[in-house]
C-alpha cells in the first residue's frame, strides 16, 4: 500500500469509513504474505495493512487486508482489493523514510513531514479528540532490507482501531512482528527469483527437439553416440565434457571399459583447451605417437591407450561454446581402417562447436530440473509450515479467547477466576513453545547460522533440563532418573541448541509415558564419543512410523498420555541439531513397551 495520506491535502472531502472488511483473498496472493497482512490488522489492531515489494524503481502492493476506507490521488474511493497490484515510486518511500522517526523496525512520519505523491492512498478515518490521536496524514512504515542493504519492500499500516498513535508497548509488539514478517517477505522474493530463473531456463530446451526432449547431459551423450559414430565413420568414441558444477561427465562406446590415467587425462584437457582457443585439433596413430609434440611427454601412456582399446588411430577434437572450453571428443578407428584425415578433422571441429552448445543446454536443463525439484520441495515445506502453524495455533488461540471472555464474567481472585488465569497461562506457554520451535528450526536451517563452539559439561546440562521439566513429570507422577556411569563428559557445541535437543527428548518421553512410570536418562563417555540415552516404558512407536518421526511436522498415531502433542518438530529439531554438531541419533522402540533414543556426539 502506498503511504496513507491526507484527504484534505488532496482537496477531497473526509468521509466516515464503511466498517466492512474487503475480504481480500485472491489466488494470486501469496498465502504467507496475506497471513502477515491479516495478522497486523487482526492481532495488532489496524484497520488496513499492506505488503509492498520492490520492482526495479517501483514498489508493488502484493498483499493487503482491511476495510474499504480510502481515496486515491484523484479522489476516487478504493477498496483494499483494488489497491492490490498497484505500483508507486521507490524514491517516494526513501524520501518519506528519511523524514521519519526511528521506531526500531518501523519509521513513523508525522503528518506535518509527509510528502504527497501520485500514488498516495488516503485514509478517511475521522480523528478522535486526544493529544495522541492518529492523524489521517500520519504514516507508519517498516522498510524491508536485503542482505546487500537495499530496500526490498516495506510493510505499511493505517487506521489504528484505537484511533491513537501506538504507545511504547504497542511499538515493541510491532517491532517483533516486523522482524518476523521481514524474513517471510525476503523468502517470498527469493522464491520469485527462483521461479523467474526457471522460466528463463525453459527457453534453453529447444535444442533437445533434434535429439530427445528433457535430457540430462549423460542422456544427450548417449542419444548422440550412434549419430556421431555413423556420421564420422568412427569405430568408437570417448568423450569427457563439463557437466553441472563443472565436473567432467565421461561417456564411451559400450565395451570401451577404460579409465584414463590421471596424467593422460590432464594432458588431454590441457591440449584440447588450447585447441579450442586456436580452433585446431590433433590426429594420433600408433605409428606416429612420438610425432606430435603435444603428446610426446605421455607417449608411453598414449601407446597403452591404443593397445588397451584395440585402436589404431584417434582424432582428438575440443568441445566448446563461444569462448568457453567444455571438454573433448576422442574418435577411434580400428586397425585396417584409414587414418583420420585433415578434412575429417575440420568436419569434427565443427561438430565440436555444435556439441558444445548442446552440452551447455543439457547443463541448463539439469539445473532447471534441479531447480524445479527445489522449488517443489520449498513449496511443499512452506505449505506444511502454514498448515502446521494454523493447526497448532488454532486450539490455543481459541482457548485464549474463550478464557478471556470467561474471565470478564468472574470476580477477581475467586476460584473460577484463578482457573481461567491458569488456563490462559498454559495456553500462552503452549503458543510460546510452538513459536520458539519454529524460530529454532528457521535458525538451524540457515547455513549462515553456524552453531556456537562452547565447551559444555553434559551431565550438568542434563541435570538442569530435568529440574526444569520436574513440574511436568510431577503432574504425571513420573520419576526422572539421571545416571552417569562414566562420570563427567564434555562436548563442544551451541548450548542453546543442545539444551533444546535434550529438552525435546525428555519431553517426548514424559508425554508418551504412563502415569507412575519412570524415564531414565543415561550419560556415557567412551573414547572420543559422548552418548546420551533417554529411555521410557511408554506407548512406543510402530516399525512403520519409526522412519518418519524425524520428518518435520510428522506426528505419530499413538496418543499422548495425559498431555497434548506438539507441532511434530521435536524429533526433527533433535536430529537437525545433532547432525549440525556432527553427531548421530538412533531410535529403538516397540509398541506397548517403550522407546529408547540414543544421541551420540563427538567428545572433547
């Protein structure tokens, strides 16, 4: 949404807004972005919120939610849905940001500093009579900054439901929300760039019409083999070309079971890269190996090459495209066949140029296929995340609302009032736990966030974890026992992450254990390894589900015993954290008998 501006400044009348929601929910709108816009309105108390992303020198409104209560620069009323897709100048945003007050992640521009522009959207909210009243000219915007420091977009809000400018407490909540929203928006832009790249790569598949559709480089080499043999009169072919990641892809005529010696492979690469720059080739024969000075230093190796393959002559041709050398083709002829001629060499050189373009396009197809797979995985994971968050937050959020309503009807400090307060506390803790797990998952999946390297005494940390979870164990009359048969054990790692892993292991054991049973935590140190074992005698896990329990958001079919199950991230976090610390997680479980999880880490 372009910054909300004053109706009077645009010489159009103030109007009382219609309090109907525009219910923007278009299929083209990214669900995660729309959820953020809705959250700002519904959770933070604003009449309208929008998310804008940079498109060159402009900003485009890509998600919006709120009331039909605005006038455009021409005095025409616009609904929130009509604002979607509009664009406005990025320079106007920079100018207004420079005049704003720093509210952390947000910039507040008071009405007397706001600069109007053609794309202005006008709030028509009536002002209340108060010193901190929100003025129709006021602007509140959170710029979204990329890793390179450039503006990638912004969040903008208007029409606070209270009619007042946010106070200090509201600003803190707004800042936390903006930081979470920034990560989602930057992820949205990354996905957009991946889709754009995939669309550009689509045009690179046209060359495959002559061979076959949608082939990898190895498939192209296979498909081209017979045509090359027939067209050039060769008895065999040995090819090595750059594939994805610039690794050499080797192809040979079936039956040519020969691995090039390193010295010969290096010499061939050196010679043919020069051939590509010069536009030349080389003809070798068993009788004239010592002739070409290019191959003299490896004459004995070349002789073994001919004898091993049963060939009598070879035509060595570079493969490339434009100024880039991509590999080489070695065409072989058996004894009794004519030695390769210069005319054939020139023809093969042209083929090397054509084949170079095929190699580049095959590489592009492979990248496109991998890109499509990554995009599909990213979309699937994003959808799982949205579904899991919505599913897990719905119950505690609804319960919070119910308890708040009930709390209003009760007298303070009465038993019913205390019960409702306890319910609110439990539900708030549940929501906090889900959000903490999601934030930790995001952190450890980010390659830029390497784990810390602190020396940790594991028995002390396990003892602290058991103390923290003692109230949960007491509720179910479960005894938690820590034994350290081999004494203290030390590891190097991130204390926050390892503590979270230990907590989730013990929490899982408590959740799925019978009342009055025991959870046994054991610590062993042997050689260069430290092993933490958490064992329970609970409901156990079926064989079919044991391979799935480490997947994100997977929740087993067995019911929790006297507690609610989490979002299905506990064992996922345990596995990811352990692997980040170069360790291993092993699970052994039998339905009805219990579960035993062993976490092994490198010791100090």
